C-alpha cells in the first residue's frame, strides 16, 4: 500500500481517493482518556497502540479508517494550559461496527495494561462514542461499564 490506496477505489471522474474509500460516506468514533495524571501522554500512547494494533491491521490496510486528534468535548474555555484532545477514528460508514469492535478490543487491552502501571491516585478510563448523527451513533462504550463487551484480544503487552 505504498501509494495509500487500499482497494483501488476511484472517484466518478476516475481519480483515486487518497484514503482508498472511493468517496464513501464517513463517520467519526471519538475515543477519550480520563482519570490519569498526564492525559496528553496517555492519549499519545493509546494512539500509538491503535496505530500498531494487530486487530485493526486488516481494516487499516483496506483504508477503512484513519486516526486523527481533535479538541476534546471536555475542553472548557475556563481551563488553563494545554488543550485537551481526543482520538478520532474517521471510519468508512459501512465499516463502523467491525472497526469499532476491533478498536474497542485494543482499547480494553491498553486500559488493562495502563491500570497495572497506574499510580494509586489514578483511575484510567477510556470511552468510545459514536456521536449523535449517522452510522455508529448508537455506540457508547466505557471501560468502566463495558470491560469485556468485545471478548478477548490477541494483544498482550508484557509488564
């Protein structure tokens, strides 16, 4: 996938999309990290984890999603300092459910590993939210409430 085209999709004019989606409708899944002393570093670590996740490899190779960072919904004007961000999975609409399930398995593995390393005053928590409109809008997952909804993962990080 050297040119970034996973499936050879083309636009109506015959040109290829940079993401290989062929102009398919996309939706966003928002992943938020809370309960840690350094949200920024934990968000970077989780994004790297997702970028290298074996459970997301096939979807990534097919160009079914991209990962970006955006300002968090938790950000308030009264908050001083660093801007809070969330991880956004921009997903081809037809692939929302399988990508969300694979991403959630990876997130749960990351959270379990992070909790093992957590300071006693930290309570790492991750949520995955499908938003209010479009495909995936019913998806609302929380590592404190849905710890095993997607089953086991094949990813294990040594402590």
